[in-house]
C-alpha cells in the first residue's frame, strides 16, 4: 500500500477556495478531500488524475450539503408558527 500523498500546493489552494465558496472550514474540506482521494486510490493503477477526481467529488458533496441545508432552511421558514 502506498504511503499517503500530501496535498500539493495547488491542491491546498483549491481546497481553501472550495472551503471559502461553501462557507465550510478548510479542515473539513481537506478531510473530505483526503477521504475521497483515499477511496479513489483503492485498487487504482494510475494515480495521476486522482486529485482531480477527488476535488470533483468534494465539490459534489459540498453542493449536495448546501442543497440539503437550503431545503431544510426553506422548510423551516415556510412552516407556520403557532
């Protein structure tokens, strides 16, 4: 099993950008990124594009979270108060 690959500076910048964009901590996004990269690495023979796919997966996860949070906030705001 290969040793963990630390994020390259450009990957760190992308993770920081995604965190700002999603209003999430850099640590949370970095953790998501590392998890996704590790998942993709299992059984992979070519590792060159793993960071790109991991970032894409993180973007999708953050997008889904934002939709769920927006839906929950909308439902709460739309519910009648008694």
